[in-house]
C-alpha cells in the first residue's frame, strides 16, 4: 500500500507516533528560519513551530522551536553548531598595507 501523501507538497505525512526532539529554540523568528534552512540543506526534515500561543496570535512575538526526528537529533545539532558558530578572532583579522589616497 502506498505511503499517505500530503496533498499540498506531495511529501509523506508525518507519523503521529514518531518521537520528535527539540534541537533549537529562539525568540527571533528570522534566526529560526535560517537554522531551518540549514537543516533542510543538510537533508534533515524539521518542523518549525511556535513555542507558545502568543506566536500564533501575534506573529513575531514569542519564541520558535525546531523539532526533528529523534534519530536525526545528533546530526541536526552538529549542523546547527557548524552553521551558527562565529569565526575565530584570527580569521577576522586583516591588515591594510597601502596608504590611503590623499585628495588635493
């Protein structure tokens, strides 16, 4: 028997018995969308949802959480850590070797 499909995107419907794990939360919806994009790019299915009813009523307020399948949680956390880490101080250094032009 074929797997049930969601009529909107043709993706398989989630299994209601499947255990999901929170791998990320943020008060900033934009940040959560970027992290979801990182997970999507890595081939990890994720669900972005409001952390509270406030977000449903007033978009932009309240927090967002990202859930993944339990078996994908470790990989998802690694992708998030790589994608959201700041560069070392050494990589941000640069040196100007030319003198700026003087305008007459």
